[in-house]
C-alpha cells in the first residue's frame, strides 16, 4: 500500500506480509497493524498533515484461485480498517487474482503503474 501527500508530492510505501503481529512475535514492519501506523507516523514527522494524506492499496495476489480467502484478504481488511480509523481516503485499489504486481510509483503525481505478471 502507498500513502501520499498530493500537495507536497511526497509519499511512502509499505509492503507488509501479514495482517497482524501476535503478542509473542517480534514487532516488525512485516505486519500491517504495525507497518501502516509506522508509515503514517513517519509522514507526520516530516510535517505532513493527516487530513492531506490519501492512500492506494494493491496486491493481495494468491498462488491459486482456491487460495483467494487467505492472508491477502486479511491484509486488505487491516489496511482498510486503519485507513478508515485515521480518516485517510482510499483513492484506488488493485487487488486479488493470481498475478504478481511489480510497481512503479511516480510520486510527483501519485501515479502507481502496475506491470501485471500473468
């Protein structure tokens, strides 16, 4: 997922692998419930106002169509939940399927280019 501040043309990306860290595990940014707030904190420390931020979600690819309700679904849910709680608008998403999504981000315009891999 990406979070962007359109006026200042700055943004950041988080590629987390799991939705939530369990209480016993080491807190790392591989967990969405830790990575997304950390990204928001970093942007705020740079001086960006939270009401100027917007987000895009991408990914959630599965290895097969039978695996479409697993970790990827939960990753998307946690991202949407945190964005809603922080009142950061979700301006676009490209999720699901069995394709990879190499990303190119053009921060000056907050354009995310997907080169879908079949």
